[in-house]
C-alpha cells in the first residue's frame, strides 16, 4: 500500500491568509500545507481519507483521475468542504461511495442539500453512495478490512482508520484505552500534532509524542500541523528517531 499525504495542515492551512508569521513566510515547500488528507493506493484502488477545501488542487497535483471511495473522519469543513469537487469523478465513474458516521451524513444533508435531493435534482450535482460506518463495525474497501478507531476532538467523536498495519488518526485530543488496543501493533501511525502549546481539541506536540510512545509503532508521522508548531526542518531535528513530520506530497510505502 502506498500512502500519499495530500495535505498536512490545520483548518487554515499554511500560509494563513494575511499572516506575517515567519513560518507563513517560509520559502521551504515543506512549510506550505494544504488541509489534511491522505490518498491510499493498492492494486488498482484509490481511496481518500477526508475531502477538504483543497481536494481539487490535491487531485490535480497527484494526477489522480480515479477515486474508489472517500472515508470521512468527521463533519468539520476542513475535512468535508471539497465534496462538490467530486463532480468530474462522478461524471466519469458514477455514484461515489462515501464512508461516514450517520451524524456526519446528517450534517452534510444541511450543508449540501442539493447533492442529496431526490426530486428535481440539478443535473450537474454529484450523487453520493452513503455507506454508514461506526466504531464497532469494520468494513471492506478494495478487498481490505478498514477498522474504525474512535477518538475525541474535544467532545466530538471522530473516526480514524486502521487498514492492515497502517493507522490514520486526526483531530485527536483524547482516546480511550479500548480504542488504543485497536491501534497497537500498527507499523505506521499518522497522528495530529497541532502546536507546542496545549489546545482544547487537538494534541500538542508533547501529547502526541506521549501517545506514540504508548502505542509503539515502528514509525509515526505527524500531521494536522499549524504554523505555530514551527519550521519543518527545525522541528524534525528535535523528534525521536522513529517520528517524522509529514509534509504535503510525501509518499511512503507499506
């Protein structure tokens, strides 16, 4: 399985509009981060986790012309605001499978009602094949088993996913011991680390490192990064030898 980091930034991305923060002014491409998302590829399959406002740009950047399904972690805009941009894929492939918690679909009904209309639907709107998932029920994508992992983003339940020995967790603040057990034994863990200072709904860098130490993956990659974490190259020098900062377009093979 090949993992491509389509975006590794937090909700505002980096650079932040109008910001004069040194990281936002950096010329290092690794300090420029689109909203968080990954592309998972194996055999002839392509699956994307989260479909944020940079989805179109990310698909063009990777020359990705086929997506077999989209897994949504939760309903926040930086993870769902690119849904309308599935249209070219829908016109070519037909109904696009979306895997999400029922609560997430209910939020999308309100925000994208034109996509979910059943009568007099605008012919240019895409159609989504809704596949409801929950933390207690693994599901199959492309012949592989996806295991949902529930974490809390402040008080909001968010789903991460384990596929084979790869686990993707984003927007984590806390995770139960029961859910941690699902993650243990993973070889590659992707997890959020927003900044150095504590945050009410995201792991800080030190909190993320403590959780990584508890799970003990072979390698861990940090994502959902804000400009307040610092310059990519400087932060990475301070990380444990098996922990890395992810960056946009990074590809790893598992």
